[in-house]
């Protein structure tokens, strides 16, 4: 439970809320696991009342449910499957919902490590967005935001050239099915696709 005694961004008065998270995890034989997570959050935000011509505080409720399955097929191959649902409601204003599905495949040898993912996301708007973690090059963290509707895939590879040199490369591609441009201003892309390449070399001595 939390409370803010003064103004905040998009909140014109003292506000409060609650955040509850519950998680169940089951492991078997050190080869697989299943995880079920539920999160419930309530906070307060401005709501413009036309008849009063001023902001009042309204409860913003978010419900998130996630199921995650991981399994090690053998010493080299492993898989991971996840589904997540997000429900958003601003009392007296709007509601939206969205979901995300992805499949991971990992391949691990002595000199080469490779992991790839295929995701499908579908949300009604930005408010029902979903975040998820992605593997990346060394020391880089990636938490993309998924909203609207589309697909995303990436391939992340690590190759050990020698005892002292390691090379990483990541290629990702996002394709939307419900828009003709991506981003805005100087970052705007005319089209439905957005791709990114990262390359990194580490030399130790």
C-alpha cells in the first residue's frame, strides 16, 4: 500500500493505491518449470469532469495474468513458452485489454550460444501495453513495450572466437499490422517494419 501526500505527474492532489503480486512456481527433475503470476494494481489519476471543468481523481485498475513454461529438451536445446494478458480500467473513463504470446528456442554449445524468439501481441491501446525482457548483447538490457497489434522476432548469438575474444550479435524485427508509420518526429519510420542490429566484441587479457 502506498500514498503520496502531494501532487504528481497527472495527479492534481494527494493520492493512494495498492499493489498486490502473487506467484506460483513448480519445478520438476531440474528440466522444466511452470510459473503462474497474477498482479493487481490500483492507483489514482486525473479525470476531467466536463460538467465541473476541473480534474478529480479516479481509480486506475490494472490486472495482469502470466503463464510461463520452460523445458530443457537435452544438453543443447531448451524451449520457453509464455502467454500474458493485461486488463486496464480507468473508472468513469475508459477500458482496454491486450495479450502477448511468445515462443523461445535456445541452442547452447561450447563455442556458440544462440537464442531466438517469435512474439505476437495485440492490445487495444497504449494503456494495456505489456513489457517483457529480451536477451541481448553483453551488458545491454532490453525491455521492449508491446502495444497495438503485430509480430516481433529476434536472434541473439554469442560466439567464442578464442580464449580471449567473444563476439555478440543481435538482430530484431518488429512488424505492425494496424499502422502505416512507426514512431514520430525525427524517429518516424514510414512503413510497418522496424529492425535493429547490435554488434559487440569483448577482448580480455
